[in-house]
C-alpha cells in the first residue's frame, strides 16, 4: 500500500509513469500474432477443440454444487499438467496437503486411494513408483502442494509463496491449482459478510496475479 501511494504521489506531482507499455498498435501486423507459448493445453481434448487451450494470464473457474467432484477435477488437472511436463503448484485451503498428495499420487502412481496410506509406509514402495514415473518417456513437471488454513490465505500470501518457490527451487510455474476460491481470505475487506463481493474481489486479485506472472490459474467455486 505504501509503495502504491508513493507511485501515485510521484505521478501526480511530476506527470511521469512507471508503466512503459503503450499498448499494441492495431495497424501493425505483428501485433496480430499471438506470443509463442501464450496458450497451454487444457488437458481435455473436447475443451481444447473449442478454445485451443487456456491462454496464460487467465483465471479459469469451475462452478459446481457441493460434493459434485470439484476437488477431484482440480487434482486431475494437476496430474495432467505434470504429465505434460509443466511445473505446477497446488494451493489447498480445504483438504490437508497429505490428502491432496495421496489423491494426486493415486492417479500418477497408479495406487488405490484406499490402500495409499498403508502402501506409502512400506520401505521404498513410493520411491520405486516415483522413480518409474521420473524415468518415463516424458519427464514429468515439478509439483508442489501447499496447505493453508481455511479462510486464512489471501492472494498476496499465495503470490508471495509462489514467487519464493520459483526463486528458491528453480522452477518455472505454468499452472496454479487453487482448491478453492470461496474459502480464501479477501485481504481488501477481511470482515465483509457480502459473499458476492468477497468472491468477486478474490477473483479479480487472482486474475491480476495471473497477468503479472503469466500463469494459468485454475480454481473452483461452490454454487
């Protein structure tokens, strides 16, 4: 907030700007060509067929009723992007991180969810499965799962973590999976009881985060 106030003060007093982007000139033909790698697959053929994939800097929100399978869908998206070789981060504010890892691992490592906890305790079982995955034909992308307390994580909190993750671990995140938007915290109005405004402002902040970092952010909302 202080930095933004200082920027505005300098701009107002000196009529200068920190944003050197003058926009795209419509009458320059090069500006009609999409940037390379500006879209990534949705990992769903029928969606790719209609959209050509998800464009980076986008916020994708799945809408569904309670217990309809939103978290399963989000976990499957994470699995598909890892298989495609993209670096992925999962933010979970509902499910424990270990449970989300088991759900993803069940798919990636071909282990039944009902048996996952027992098998994971066997010496070298998971290590062997991971080795088989890493040494496959297509090297998988990196995957990180971060748990936040329900209704405690704000978008600035999440962005700070993700940026630190990229710097410290040397990864280049492409897809961010967030489970799910309704149980994040709105840093603008933390005490607001207006559900519509809360979700609207969190969605705006998530989209802004996607634009700043050229990520595809995928989440869900409960209707």
